[in-house]
């Protein structure tokens, strides 16, 4: 083992509830801001969301149209691959099921694309069945730009890099298309409960 | 808050065995040439180094317990002594 | 730059200097230290008894000519590492150090001047290594140091800077405070702006080599001002400091 420094204790490491906190994670009370690039500043007046790709007619919504859809407020735990977990986070948004309602597609995957150059891929079945949202409100307040506002994808059952900030659309794809981090060494699927952090896991 | 390529110097010397911050990189998108130390550094799920002129990605770094994974873009010129 | 083996080495605390109420310099004896260039930094690694490890980077404050390695640590109240390094640590204590690291943000006396050094808060640390090296090397390169600090008691190395500036070897030091000035204050009392840079800095036509260091917003504001004044972007070396966990 490396050299021990007298008297150094480090961050307080509390025992975690293993039924709530996946392996290798620690719980935080703040909300760390991590970004692959500069924070885009998109006004809701200029914002739109689009679903395209393997679909007969692409769909799109303006901000007002998004807000007119059925909204859900829900509380979930989120887990970042950099090892922090934040429990009981409350969001408001539109279920991806609502956005895909009535859509016929052969696609089995989606690529989420965003303001900036970020992309991430998720199996279609992982953003449906009540497992994912387009989220615009966090803890009762409009989602801050640094946390992905005006709206981000939220897929809390996967590591948080899949919950793409500043999302502007989903492309339905037949083939899986690895995104920004999946091409750079992170796991293609990213299940925190199986600790699927890296490509080799 | 973003940093710059100087903050990545330790990771790069650990990964590649050489000082990299003075290495010039020609951006694949805009053609600008800047030393690695002058590139902009963001911390997301991993490190992202970007061209200071156009913001396009120059390098992504993912660090596992037993390896670093580096994905380069653009034309990097590194000189190392023999 | 020559290839150096950058391994973890043992650093032993041989002395501490309380620079300000919140900053302390550690003077270290480092086994097998290969030497460094002014502006480089070192990584510090601490291991707790249960194996938990934390790592941070600190700019080297000492001149390359100094056989001991000095690091100046700003103590962050709820930080994980700085309260230990700048609080608990005593003479004889040891930790692991790796370095020297860096290249783009370095200056050697043989490269000459004129130099413009602009530091915000702890951004002064690597610039101080450059000034200490400049003095040890007997350089008379025309140099201006502009330091921005919050209050007078936050200024690092104040007495030494006053002494170096009075040597008559071509160094001028200018201070500005952003959160209040004491009575009789001779320096500036506002954030660095173009007027201040024009007044105290070498003229653009002299094409100075420029080093700017400190928190990101400070560095970017100053770099933008310098480019706006006509300084060549390639002449500006910037090193951004960020919150690293304390």
C-alpha cells in the first residue's frame, strides 16, 4: 500500500444503504456540476425538441407545446459514474412515453443529441415504460443551465452521463450508435447496479 | 469552471511518459494551432480538452483504476528525447 | 523538454511558514528531487490508514536554485486536503509528491524579458517561483508583476515582494485590492482593468512575454483585456486554477 500520512483522515465516509446506493458510490448533498463543454444558453423562446430517424414523420414540439403535454413530478435517485450519488431528487417533466405515443418504429435504439456536441445512446426500451423523461424542473425550480436547462433527458436507472443535458432531440436508430462517452471508454449501456462504468466491465 | 491543458499535464505524463503541454496541436475543424497547455479543459464524466479557437474536441480522457483511455482528435506534434 | 521520470517520491516537512491567516508554505525535503522550472507544479498524494487516498496539485513556490521544494497552500474551510496540509501537518511529517509537472507555463531566465506577470490570489504562487528564479539567476529582464488580492492581509509574500522590487534590477510590483483598502494604501483599489494594465505594464510594442495565473474568471478576464489591448494571443500563457475539492 502507498505511504500513509500521519493524521490524514480524508472525507467523512459514512456507511451507505446498499439497497439505495449502487456499489462503489458515495452519497452527496450538493449537486456537482460536470460538463463535457461550455454551458449552452438557449432561451425557451428559441427551444424546440424533435424526434426523428426511423419514424414516418419527424415530430417536434416548441416549449409551449411541451408544457401543454401531461406533466409528471417524481422523485428518483441519480448515480454518476464519477462515484457520487444523489438521493431523492425531485423533477418535473414529460415522460418519453408521452412523446413517443402513437409512434411506430423498427428502431431498437435512440441517440440523444444536444446543444453543444454531446450525444449518448440508449436502448429504446430503456427510455420507455416509464423509465425516462424530458425534465425541465428540478426541486421545484426551472432547471438551471449548468444542470442541463432548459431541459435534459433523465434516465435515472442508468449512470447519469446517459441523462443528456441540453437535449434537443432523440433520433430513433436501427443500429446502436455509441455516443460521446461510449466511444471514449465508458460502458455502452451503463447499469450502476452491475457497476458497468467502463468499456471493459 | 473550466481549466486549461496545464491541469491535464500530470495525467498526460502518467499516460504517455512525456510532458505534453508545449506540444502544438492543429485543430481538425478550424486549423488553428495552439499548444496543449492553451487548450480549454472541461470535467465531465471524464476530461475533455477543446480547441481554444473553435471549441471542438481535441482529446477525451477516461481513467480506470488500471488504465487511462485517451481518444485524440486533430494533429498533435509531440517531440520526445531518445 | 528533457524526459523526466515522474514518480511518486517521499516529501518530508522541514518547516512551515504562515504567509497569511489562510495560507501556509510547506518547505520540503524531497528524496531524489530532479529539479524543476519556475512555473511547474507538483501533485501531492495523501493516504489515510484505511487506504483512502486523495490527490491535489500545487504550484511550486520555490526557485529551481533552492534545494528544498516549497508549496504554498491556501486553506479552504471545508476542504478535504488543505486543512490537513495547511493545518495539521508538522515538521517531520511525510507525504507523497510527484513532479515536476508542466511546461507551457514555465519561464527560464535565459529566455529573457520583458515580462508581464499577472496573478490573482494564489495565482501568485507560480509567478513567485519565476521571480525567485529571476533573482537567483541574476537576471535583469524588465519585469512587471501585477497582483490582485482581496484585502491587504491576503497578499502572499508581501515583504519579499517589497524587497525584490527595491533591488533596482528592473522589477516593478503593483498591487491592487478588490475588497477594501487600508488607510494610506498606495496601490490600486479595484479589479484589474485595461487602464491599470496600460499604466503599469510594459507597452504592447515591447512584445512582453505574459504569464497570467489565478481562478478561471480572473485569468479569462485579464487575458481578454490583454488581447483587446493588442497583445499577441500567443504571447499570453495562462494557467487557470479551479476548485479541486479543497
